[in-house]
C-alpha cells in the first residue's frame, strides 16, 4: 500500500514532530499510479500513447468559504465512498476552510483522503493579524494548499509574485501547492488565453516541480459554463509544454487539473482529455454524492 493510500497527517504525529514519515519530501508527492492498464491504453489524437497517462488522477475539492463542523458529515460520506478500487485509481483531496482543517484531518484519519487548505500567508510567522501560515496549516493537518485561485486574485488583488511567494511557502512547509491559473472571459474573447497562461505560469510558479497546476478559466468558475473539450485540450497541452520547457522531465510529471463547473455529468469527458490529470471542483465538492460521482468518472 503506497504512502498516499495511508497518508500520515501531522495531526497524527507526536507533538513537535514535523517530519513526514516516509522521508523529508512533501506529502502527496507521488501522484504516479501503478499504471492501470486502461489508462496506459489511452492514446492521444495522433494515436500515440498519452505520455501523461501514468499520472494518477487527483480529484480535489475546494469548499471555498463554505462549511462548519456540520459539513464534516459530508466529508465522512466521501471517505466512505473512497473504496479500495477508487484508491487505486485516483487520489482524493478535500480543501476545506482553515477553521476545519484540524477536525477534517482527524475525520480523514486512515481513510486515504487527504485534507488541504485554500490559501496561506507567504511568511512562516509574524505580525500579520488574521493571516495563517503554511506551517500552521501543516501543523493542523493539511497536505496541500490552493494558491492563486482567481477569487483570491480578484477579491484580494493577489499578483503573480504574491502567488509565487505563497507557493514557495507551501513547499517550505512540506505541503503541495496547487497553483491556479486561468483567463477571464474578456481575455478569451480577445484571443489572449495562451498569453495569459504563459504569463501566469512564468510569474506564479515556484522553482520546484513538486507542485500541482490547476487550469481554471475564470468565466467557467461557478457559472455552469465550461470550455469546449478542444479548448481544454489546447490549454492543457500548452501548459504541459510550458512546464516541460521550464522543468524538463519533471515538468512532464506535474499534474495539471482542470477546474470550472466540473460536475458528475461532464467529468468523464473532461477527465478523458489528454493532459487533464484530474479536477479542481468547487460547488460539486460540497455534497458527497456529487463529488463521488465525479470520482467515479475518473
Ligand atoms: P466550481 O469552482 O467547480 O464551483 O466552478 C471551481 C473552483 O473555483 O475551484
């Protein structure tokens, strides 16, 4: 059984022990599956084997500013549905509000589900009233942190430089940063999509390839709208090429998630697109039946 099947949450470690069992590398680093045959058989439009087929899909929920302790019952239902067959096929992560990280990590104990957070301060500690550091989230039991979500970029004016600093902070705390990028509707309409993605990748990514990238078109988030499969394929192929150019071989192993109005009804076709290595799910991650429906499609 792999490390991700039995994640060691910091909450389970003796007080003061900050290392992750299994080495000093960040948790959730191993997104590589034992290469299930049905995925290896997948070919791209040129008939060549999809070189990213070996990346184990990651289905990540983003609860945003939703959920009190009552919502932990949904988390428990998600865990109950994350059976052995699903564990082999995909990694399940639920990014809860900071207030729930500790309790969620306890609920997730031994379930194989990992718990993430949604933002962090770039510094490890200090005079920053109301902020929460990556180290604090790690201590509470998080394994990953979403950084640079478009709602943070819009609501809080976060720049690529700040997003990058937060991604570096997550790595410093041995957490997996999920770095979000994506174009606005106006940018897509004016044909700037790839230029925007290029700029955000250049500015927001840390030096390390121990990351996850989430492509989330801003206009698709929470709207029920999704890009065409061809548009998703184009964006993901572009991001893959940029990652490979920047990180070499390691760039080919970085999971690229699609996010924006993913639901059970469209998950299968989106997740089948080349270089889509999973999904970042907002609204449909709040209910176990919806979230598990997406997982079943992966
Ligand atoms: P949505 O949100 O699935 O509700 O569109 C996705 C996200 O913002 O991560």
